[in-house]
């Protein structure tokens, strides 16, 4: 009964780690409760029962986050739950019944290893990382400027294993004193140093006026595009003439909104992802119109569009291109970028893949980096931009209501990691601007706004970070540490078996 009690608490706490109902303290409580549960159960039985139980709250709390069918969703949440519980199984088998204080490092290192390797091979990048449960805890988030999000993940799960270790020793102070002093010293160091960084860090002296805009008329265009991306409709089944006619209305509205944003003082205007929609043959005219708008207003304009090639050739390869172009105040083309990372499924199948490197442009107003939406869901492109010492990262995006707030706030971690300001302009999502500390400078919710334009003054200047210099060294240290621990455990197991035989 005691084991089931802890399992129920773990499941309840996991509801607060779902990204939809985020409660930062829940991320610390869930592993504590789950360790208590699995410690009272036979390892494999506890793992299976625990994984199946965690799949239940995951099913309800993640509903609507992924554009997949019901059956696929049930399978996905079940698989995620079994993967999530695996480090606990390893820790239970390798370090119980009474782990030493040094052994408390195994669980957090195992979780970091799992999340890091998953982010490297998963098209969703760092989606699912425990670090994102701490959105809003700015002192703790500063740890990502040193270790990346992996330092935050480590601290969450080290807290659980240390408290479980102390619990196993019945909180006998003479026994746990040294270990608790080491842990609490590190925990306080992270919080205090992070708080000091937020408090005393000065903003760059230069700043620019940025506007992130979208268009409500795109809602009508999306009615035509939605069957392609969400329902796997055949491209030949669509009424392309009606689609392009509606797209022209969207373009006219966008250029009008761009004019208005410029009149309101914006020096740089960034459209949300793929707001334009046009056949490849019409790109010249579309770009020429955007150039006229940029030149007449003397602004920098980040214009985005979905370029559609010969749909009859879709079986031969991708025919869509998700593009971003930066135009200067004289209407000159300063750079072109193609989206590199897509939502798995139809978008990935029909869209040309970009270079995998951010667009970096040096202007009199600062050095700017550009990427699109999912490109910033892992730290790789953000790190490449940091190595170029960009002052400001500009990210058009497109979301849906369930993930709107989370997806944008995830990108604030890239700003902290890379030491630059960041603006994300989101269609059907949350547009926001952040400084190099991850502090919010302005927000606009697409579903609540009347203006569809976020105006913000954002500091422009690069701040060097430890993470931009050492990259994922800490995560790799955890990976090699766990591999070494597995080898040693295997060697010990084999020696024991040999001795038992003789």
C-alpha cells in the first residue's frame, strides 16, 4: 500500500510537468515520489507498473500538443512514459537498497544522458526536456548560460536522489551531514549566482525598435492549406486558384500592416512564419513589392513566405520552400534563409530542407541572426549564432493554441544560452521578445490581440557565455560517466557470477 501511495503522488505531481499545466515545484516532487515508489517494489514490476501509471496523466495533460491521431497519441504517450521511467529503473537496480552519496549522481546523469541523446536523434529536438518545467524561475534558468538546459535537468533529479538517499538513512544528521552540505552548497550557489546575474547584469547601451506582425486574414487562407499539412490531402485535389486569390488578400493586408508598424516607429519588422503563399513563378513580383515597402519606409523588413513549385513533381521530391528574406532600408536583399527542421510528417515530406545554419547579417544596427520556428527547438542553431556573436536573434514561428505559450517561452532558453536578445514572431501563437537573461520585454497573444503587432524596444548587444564556449560538454560528461558506470557494473556482475560458479 505504501508503494501505491507514492505512485499516486508521483502521477499527480507529473500533471504539473506537462507543459500545459506547468508548476515548477512539481518537476522536483515527481522524481522524489517515484523513487520512493520504485524503491519499495521489485525493480522490473515497479518499472512496468510505474510507466503504465504515468502514461495516464500524460494522456490527459499532453492532449492537443501533437498533431497526430488518437491511436498514435496513445502509443506515443505510453512510449514516452516507459522512456521517462527507464533512468529510475537503472538507478534502482544499480544503486539500491542504500546508495552512497556518490551514487546519488547516477540518476541525474542518467536522465541528462537520456534527454541529451533523445534531443540529438529526435526531430522534435529538446521538446520534452524537464528543464522547460522551470520557465519563470529566472535565477535557476541562468544555469543554462553555463551548462545549457542540461544543468537544470541535472539539478532537478539530483535533488530527488539526494533527498531519497537522506530518507533511506532516516535523516540521521551524523550520517548525511557531509553529503547534504555538498548538495545544499551547490543548490544555493546556483540560485544565488543566478539571482545576482539577473540583478547586476547591465543591458547593452544600444537598442532598436522591433515590430513582430501577423495577419488575421491568414485564418481564411489556412482553411485551404490545413488539408495539406494536417489531413495529408493530395496536392492535386486543392483549388489552387482560390488559394492564391485568398493569398493575395493576405499579402495586401501584411504590407498595409507593415506600413503602419513603420509609421509607429519600428526600425525592424519581422513577419510570422510563412505568411506569404505563392507559386515559385511569382516570387520576383512578391519580392519587388516587399522591396518597395522596405525602401519607402526606410526599414529593415523580414518577410516570410511559402514558395510552391510544380506540384505535379511532388512524387519526385519536395516542392515547398519555407523562406525568410531580410530586406534593407534601400530595398536591397541582405539575406535569404530556408527552414531546416520540420514537424515530422507531411511538412517534412513536401518541404525543401535548408542549410541547417542560421542566417547571420551584419547591419549598422547590430549583427542579427535568423532561424524559423522548429529550428530553435534545439540549441544547435542557437549555438552557431552565438559563435558568430550575434546581438539579436529573430525567429518567425507558427504554432497552434495548445502549444502557443510554451513553444515561444522555450526559445527564451536559447537567448540565455547564447547571450543575445531574441524576438519570436508567432502566427497562431505567442509573439514575444527576450533579453539575454531570458527576461520578457513584451508579449502578444495571437488569440487575444486586436492589433496583430507586437512593438518592443529591445537592447542589442552580445554577451559571452560559458555555454557558448564549451557547448554540450557537461551533457557529454554525463553520457560518458553513465557509460563508464554501466561498464563497471557489468564487470562487477560478471565477476560475481564467476565466483558463484566456483
